[in-house]
């Protein structure tokens, strides 16, 4: 930091004012002026000089967009759809390009992503078992936009176009800081070291007589000690727990954030070809370890059978069932994985099945695009009721009672699809701050294809539902952006002053 302070003072001594610190000849050891670490180090040096009235400065900021590695590749080589178009022969001039050969020519990822967009744009068409060009020339808008971002850090087309590029993860937003610096009342071209302590060496040598000392500020007050405060999410979480306990539920242990593909997907009758299992939706562990131990062999055999060929009246998915998919380790996408595990234990406990009501509230992880109502990490409120003779009407009645205890009475239920529940219902509540209906949960009755392999009797029905903890909290506190509830934008003052929630 001393090096940066001296650089600022020397430059000011020669130029009177530094209009833009990005033009400073910053030593290579600190990195580029646009690096966040360099900007913070420079700001720290300026703060130190300003505290001594040697300089004054103003902060300026610039929001720009930079390309991701994928975006940079597209800017150089063209979009996925353009590369697919380029690889295909023109209709009527050559034999169609087979899809297997397309993967070899442009790569599997480019082939997979580019085909759909090229078809949608009308650039290519299907002929026999291959593809052909339908246009002599194309306008690769995506490449042009990314080259513009690479050159200027933005798009002339505006925020909507930038948002689309960010959504496709081709560019990310960066904030750059730079400073305008002027001389202060005590400006000097060199830093004068002020002593803060009187040492034995100074007393022995007599140097204390000529040394200069940093002044004590006897009027400075210490930082007031703040009492602890619960985050609004924790307050709502505790109220949820009290409601569940009041209704006779037991809490499930949910401390394992890492699950296997078997318990997170297979045991829930989610097909191994389901899009939710792609990297775009799920965080997989890459190493150390990347695979789990084998599930119980008898259970695995039953689950594999119900998936691949069906049974008990079901036709299954009639698709390959691979153990490599079952043993992949991942950050759990829902706590329903734990519910399935608990139902398996209950079905196989000594004395056989007994009716049960269980719940959990814990974190789950999904590869989501973050916006006002979505985060990649959030809390799920999970509940399960297992008994004989349950119906969909019981589930709706329970949901109304449950949310009524939270003061949320304006509910709507919409039919939905879930691989492991049938029938299924999405639950919506009216958000007064957003002035619109917001989905707050998903529910349904677990399918026999999920329950019977776990060992539950055929006449047992199970209600299952998953609710967000964040969205009811937002409704309760009138928050319209989840990023101001969780994450770096949270106001500490609001946490300290938020009242205890009462349902």
C-alpha cells in the first residue's frame, strides 16, 4: 500500500490533479487497473492519505459487460447455430449431413445447442436422416452482438438484449471503479511516518525528542456494541417449525447437503433422461469423491425394474437405467430425497408400516438464473403425510389449514406435472407488494411407482409437498426482491430492526 500511496503523491506533485486513476502507471505486482483487487488496494491507499488530509478524492464507477469463455469463443468462431449452418451442405447440391457426422464436425455441445436455434431461424431443414442449408447466407446476430460487447462493454440495442445475452451465460456484468484525486490541505510529496508508540529504543537513543507522533483523538467514541439479531428467514423458519409441531409432525434429519443420484432422482421415479438431471439444472461434484456408495441391492433392483420395464400396472419409462447415473454425487435439488429415505426406513422398520407425519426445513441447491424471485441456493419446507385412505381433497384441505395459520388465505391451486406425484398441484399465493400471484409451493400424492419399491403397503397413500421458505417470508415482510433478503445486498440494519413475525 505504501507503494501506491507514494505513486499517488508523486503523480499529484507533478500534475496537480489526477483526473482518472486508470491512467496511473500502477506496478505490475498489483495487476491491471481494472482488476477488482487492484481497485480495492488503490482505494485503501487513498483512504489512508485522505485521513491525513494529504489528498481528497471522488469515486467514479462504470458498469460494463465482459464475455464468458463461451461468449469469447462465439465472438471468434460464430454462434452455435451459425457453425451448424456452415457445416451443412446446401439443399439439392450434396447429400444431407447426417447428425452423427455433424457432432464430429462441430462438436457434441455445439451440435446439440445449435440445431434447435438454426431450425428456429429457418437456416437449416431436415432431409431424410440428415440436415441441409435452406439459405445461401445468414446474419449471425449473436456473434455480432458479442463482438460489440467485447469492443465496447455494452450493446446499442439496450438492456433487453444484454439481459438475453446474460441469460445465455455468454456475458457477465462487471463494475469498475476509478478515482479523481486532488491535493489536500496537508499535501506533501512524500509520506511522513508518524510514530504511534514510545519504545525502549527511542528512549535509549534519544530519537523520541525529534520524532513526530500521530495525534490521539480523545473525542473519538468507540463503536457501539450491537446486540444479536435473528434474520427474518430464521424467524419465519421457527414459526414454520412451531406450526408443524402443533399439527403433530416430527422433524426429519436433513444435514446431508450432498446426495446420490439414486436418492435424489431414481428413488423418486424421476427418469434418468429428465432435463432436471442436466448440468444446467443440477450441481454435480467433480471429484474427491464424484460417486457414491451403492444403494441397498434389493431396493436398487426394484427401482431399476420399475424404471426400465414397469410393474404393478405401470409400464415404466421403457428407457435404459444406468448405475453410473445412480451413483453420481450432487448437491441435493430438494429435500424430498430425504423424505424418500425416511419412507424406506419406515416401511422396513420392525413391526411394519405405521402412519406418520414428517417435515424438514433446510437448504437445497439448483443451477438457477438469479432474478427477483430465484436464487441458486434457497430453503425448502418439506412435508410428508403417510396413511391409508388419503385423498387429494385431504391434501388441499391441509394446505389451506397450514397456510391459514401463517395468515396466507388467498390461495390458488393449479394442476401440474411431477415425475413422482400424481395428481400434482402447484400452490400460488397473492403477493401484495408485487401485486401478482406467486408460486410458493408444489404438492401431490406420491405415485405407486415410487412407494412400492420402497416397501410401503399397496393401500398406503402419501401426501408430499415442498414449499419455499423465502417466498412466504417475502410476502410476510413485504419484500419484492429475494436478493435483498438473502445474499450480499441484505441490509444489516433491516435485520436488526425487523420485527418478530407472528402468524
